[in-house]
């Protein structure tokens, strides 16, 4: 596999990015409560820095892994990159179209058929009708759902649901692919298939950012990795070294 | 050294949220169509008569109300048509603003995972209501034909009035959805408000039952003007006076601009809040 990582060409840049979640210490849900507390100056929040001064650059064509404990800020990092959250401080620059592999089938509607959902889901990912028509047959074939494609999606099993979700999200070769612990879709043969598809993206120059708890997968796939801890970058570099730092940290 | 190319997304480059939102909405035009299509298709998916319910619903309400009220208010013209005109405008407004609000709450789970323009759920709710409104013009004209009432040439101006009501609904819908993100209770409060608002609008009763000394207040109601325009075209068959058009236009434009800016100014916070 000949891949070109252009070190002069960034795909994603995070510059001193911080994200602060503001959690009310007590839930204030009504106007009345809010008004009373506001008058009493009693609205208190727990400020929580999910990301704290994080900077790194992912180069074009690179496969970049994020590891860390639950709540270390991995998913928040992905959200900041994919434009879901605007950082509280700092700056995020993204060079190219992002395809987020979201919780598969999040936008599906149970009463619509598989076919209708393919177009709806594609539209949610920002594709046009023409772009979806071009890949429609491929999606149906890849998801192995041809006989059921006109049935309402509520009749699908959870495996079929996930297969369709993956097929739609990965139908186009994106500039940048965001993966949040997603390669556990369907049965073993489908997992193999989806894994191969991602490797194919990689060889076509797609930049990949992935979050995983599977260290084997990180080491096997990634060119570089970063270790996050309490919203800070603890280590960044060769996957083997970063994983070692993560493991030594655990003990 | 390296070639500097422009980033597709730069979190620091956002001069005006209201304009960014407008620009992004254009990129997601296909999604807007898909969302409207989904709402229309799924609403009646399991019923036998399907979309026909959109037309049967106002017709049924009209029949019941005509039966109850037609003896109460002695009106010169055809009460059924008078009522149906008011009802269609009102239903459009109340349904679309309600749907905009619940749409944002529904879309919340999606907005936490992928980027879509935040206004799209509100706008698509108006789009759905717009389709329903146009469909329910069919029973209106059916009633006009059955009761052998005149059809005036002024009906060709109806699309303008619908646009005015749509713009007003978008403004109100975006405003209350913004509030609903911060205070979920707004969802319930709005139902009560709508009920009061409906009785304060000349939908099922003639305007002249309002005592003269209250008329000044009564006419502050934006829906009063919207319904008046719609009725002028269909029920009375006259071109509305300028003095009737400008209040409706002002309310509609004002609400749209306010709602859009208010919503967009908070849009970065939704993913944090919902």
C-alpha cells in the first residue's frame, strides 16, 4: 500500500483548544425557579474543562488515533473537529470535507423504507440527491439488504439497521473520516468487510481520526496517536510509545 | 514550503451567526426537502386514508363548529367559509410553530453528533405545515363549490398572504424553540398560550362582537391581521386595503428578523444544552 502523508499539508489543526461544559449544580428547569434563583444570585454552575489547551496537527493522509480513559475528552475532541461543538477557547481548522461515522442510523425514521432512509440519512450527512443516487446501488449491495430495501425500517433487526447505517455513512470517499469506536458492526464477515473498506479509504488519501479502546487496532492502523487524560494531551507520537505511556499510567 | 490553502472550517472565523446560518441552509437544501417529505409521509403512514386526513381534518372541525356556532352568530355571509378561512390560517400557524419547537428537541440528539444548520428543523416544520396548508385549500374550495358561493378573482393573491403567515410562523417558531432549549416548560406553556390566542383571534366569531372600547387592544394581535387578509381575498373577494396590509407585513417581517437573529445568536450553545 503506497500512502503519501504530506507533512507540509495539515488536514486538521487544533490550536490551544479548550472546551468548557457548564453543569448546573442543581437542575433549574422552569422560568419561575430560574427567576427566583437569578434574583437571589443563586444560579451556580460547576465548570468542567473537557478539553484543556489541546494542540495538535493531523497531516493529510495520516491515520491518527486518540486513546485515553472514559471521560478523558476523546469524544469531545471529535465533536470539536466535526463542528458539532464550537470550542470555548482556541481555534480549530479543518481542511476538507468531513464524514462523521456517527452512532449508526441515528437519523433513521422507523416508518420509512430502507430506500427512503438511505436518502434521508445521506441528506443529513450533507450530500445532495445526485450524490446519493450515484452511490445508491453500492449502498444496497454493501449492506446486503436488497430483498428488504422497500420494507419499513422498523421491521429490520438491529444488525440490519447498523449495516445500513455503516453503508450510507461510508458510501463516499471523504477527505477526512471521523470514527468513534465503530468497527463492531454486524457479524464477523460484515466487520471484515467494513474494515477493508476503511483500509481502502486510507489508501485513497483519506485522513482518518479514530477513537478506540482496542489498543491492538490503534497500533495496527495508526501512523500516530495521542493520549488524552483529563482533557490534556499526555503523550503524542508513535502508537507503540503512546500505548506504552497509557499502560504505564494505568498501573 | 507548504502551500497555504483555505480551511473548509475555521472555528474562529464566524463574523455573523445569522448570515452563516443562512449560507449553510443553502448547502443543505436537499436535507430540507427530505425532512419535509419525511414528515408528510410518516404522519399518516399507518392510516388507510393517508394524506387525505390533512383535508378531512379541517373539514370535520368546520362541520362541528358550524353546527355549534352558526345559530349563535347570525352572519350575513356563509359561516362555513368564514370559519374555514380563519381555521386554515390559524392551523397553519399553530401547527408549524409547535412542530418547530418539538423538531429542535428531536433534532437535538442528531445535533450532538453531526453538524447540520441549526435552523433546519424549524424551517422544515414550516415547510411541512405549508404543504398541509396548500392541501387543505382543496376542502375549502370544495365547500365554496358545494354551497354555491362565489369564487372571486382575488384568490390568486392568496400565495402572498400564505407567505406572510409563513414568515411570521418561522419567526415565532424559532423564538420559542430557542426558549424551549433553555426551559423545557415552554413546550407546555405554549399550548395554553395558543389556546388563549385562538379565542382572542376572530376565527369562529365575527369581529363585531368585540366591544368597541377593546378594539384597539384586540387589533394588536398579529393573527388578527393575517386572518383578515386571507378572508378579504377568499370570503369577501376584495383586495385588502393598504392599512390592512402593512400591520401584517410589519409583524411578519419583524418576527422573522427577530426570531432568526435570536436563534442564531444562541445556536452554538445548543449542542452544549440539549
